[in-house]
C-alpha cells in the first residue's frame, strides 16, 4: 500500500516525512465550503472527506488517500483561515488570554472505502500585547493557517501556555492517531522498520 497525502501543506508533509513512511503528494483542490447548519465541531471531518472524495478517480487500487483539514473553534465560533492581515490580527486578539479547541479531521480513502476521524486539542494563550500580534502577522503572514497562527512559529513560543492533547494535531496532522487508524484500515506501516 502506498500513501497519498491530499495536501500541499508543508507542515503535514514534514510531519509525515518525520515518521519515515513513503508517500506521494497529490493536493486536493476543493472549495472549503460546508453546509451552514453543520455543527462547527464537525466541519473539519466534513472538509477532509470532501478532499478525499475529490481524488477518487486519480488514485490506484493500491493507494490510500490521507486527507486532512484543521479548524480552530473558540466557544461556538469557527475560526478558519483569515482573508487578510486585519482579520488575522482580530482572530489572534480573540484568542489572546483564552483557551480554544483545535480540531483536525482526517479522512482515509481506499477505493470506495472511506474512514474518517477527528482529533481535538485544547490550546491556551496568555494575554498577547497588540504589538506582538502585529509583529507576528506582519513577519509570518499566517493567512494560510486556521485561527491565523502556527504553534511552531513565533506566536506559539511567546503565547502558548498550555496544550492539552496532541501537539502535532495543532500543527495539522495528529500523527500517532493517524498511524493507529491506518493499522485498523489495513496498512501495516511498521513493516518497513523490520
């Protein structure tokens, strides 16, 4: 079995490379839209499944597609990718001094079989001064990140005071959970280490 990573995310690519499993990249190009009545904590799985299904005709029978989507939820509000630097600044202001939830939905697809799951991590930020937020937004331009931040960047070092759950989930791929789910999906990823 060969893995197909349905993502152009450099963070997901790095996380999967760190485990040493061979894979190829085939980004899924879908509109990241979802039904308005869908509960916010189900959006990540919905979008991951949408990405996986979009590649159904582009993969062979010996390939497993891994598609993922990460969302940030503050209370009952979904914070997606910011449209511009002003929105990124406002998102980070809203996260300052609070605890929010990072949810990554993952969909595994092999031929017609689709299996999905989500991982939830709680992240707490200390209160962030506006000048720190402005600096981060200006220097790191986090417009491609849910909630307008990357935990592995400057803002994570200076702002995050606690992480409850999988750290790598916050980066965009809950690696240990993914490996366990691949096993139940029928892929023995450990055989390469024997």
